């Protein structure tokens, strides 16, 4: 059996509280958390002189040992100084190991409050929960309730959920559930299960996903009809045309055709992909050094060559492809 851990925070105390009590039962130490029996916890000096042959005194010895064991398990399960400090507060000369029941009372008062302020705080936490998936909503409500020692009726919980639901079908189910409370008690879990069945059925039929695809299709149709909705400057035609680069139906500002090929023709060398102003043969000063070396060595013709060189990008030039 692993020892339950607690980080000293309120949001994890309820889970720790349940686990440490379960562990006490597993090790037959449940009396260590029994408030009435722990009132008779013997002191260390009293324990040392108990006569184990007598049933009453043997029971006191078992209680002493149960408390001793649970105090050790509680200490081993603390992942923060906060919990260790609480246990230390319960240690005395008469009970040097501490008092497990006293530790749990201190922890509950601080991390699972039951006063009026706790009720107000719990209401605020319940109001923050958003309703989307019914099962997730129910789990969130349970998690909030577990942090407080405050009870809230099922009808109150259903009414809180009613204020969050915007779907007409779900709203009607909630109203019908509340109207039937005279003969059938309100049950938040049962109501959430019924709503969840509808949500799962809707999802299986393509509910939210189908609507998403429908919206995407409408956007595509709008683009095809020349009614783009993009408000920025298009990366293709360099205008505010209503489209982005990927969906722009217009001819590129650089002279590219629909496939993205640069169709500009050089008046000097007759090649496509650039203009005479940026032609390396006509303007050798704009050519990179490797091209100048080949030109000087006579390895590059000044015109009508069949050699093609692809340039990914040339800084300061107005072309992205060049035919040598």
C-alpha cells in the first residue's frame, strides 16, 4: 500500500482526507480517527504500565499503537512543511508521537471549512464553473463541494446549472426536472447523465464537427464568389483583396502566373524569370561572385544559354528565379 501524499494545499485536501481514512481502516487503525475513542487515548506513562492480560487495558494499548502508527504514516505522507507543522502542534510529552485525530481536526478547520464564509466561498466557486459538457460539469461541481464541509441541496445545484445553460433543449429538461421535484427528488447527477446522452448522440451524428465543416465550406464559397473576408494585405497580390496568400485568386504582383511561375521576360538575354534591370549578364555588378568567376572563365554564355539556376532568395533583388 502506498502512503497518501498531501502537498498542504486546500484543493487537494479532500482527496488526501479520504485516502488517509481508508488507509487507517486497511491497517485496522480506524479508532485513531474516532473522536470519541481518542478522548481516552492513554499517555505514554500510562501505556507503559498497562496490563495486556486485561481486555479493557489491552484495548487502550491497541488505541495507543493505532495512533502511533497513523501519526507515522501521516508524517511520511507530507510533501510540505505546512502539514508537518500541524502534526508537530499535536505532539506533547504525554504523546510524543502526536495525535492523529487532533491533526485531522486542525487540517479540516483550515482546508475544509464549514462556517458561513465557507458557504459564500463555495457559491462563488460554483458560479465560476462553465457548462459545456454535462459530465465534466458534474465532476467540477463535485470537486468544488469536496473542498468544503458545507452542504447544498440538489435543487440548489440544479438551479445554479440552469443559469448557465443556453441550449433550449437542455433548458427544457432542467425546467421539467425542477417541476417534477414534488414527486421525484432533484438529482443533479441523473440530470447531467440525461443531458450527456443527448450530447453524445449529437456528437455521433456530426453535431459540432459538422457545423465546423459547414462554416469552413461557407468561407471557401465566399472566396470563390470574390467575397473574401481577410482584412489584411494579401501576400500574393500585395493588395487588400479580402484573401490571404494561399487562397488569393488574383495574379501575383511580381508577375507570377496561377501556378506561381514568374512570367517576366528579360529584354537583354530573352530569358524569363527576371527583367533587364536585374539581368546578371547586362549588369555584372549585380551578379554574385561565383557567377562573375564563371563569366570570366567563359563558362557562361552571355545570352541564349540553356543553363538554369534556381535562386531561393537574393537580397536586394526583385526576382526569385533567374535563368542564366
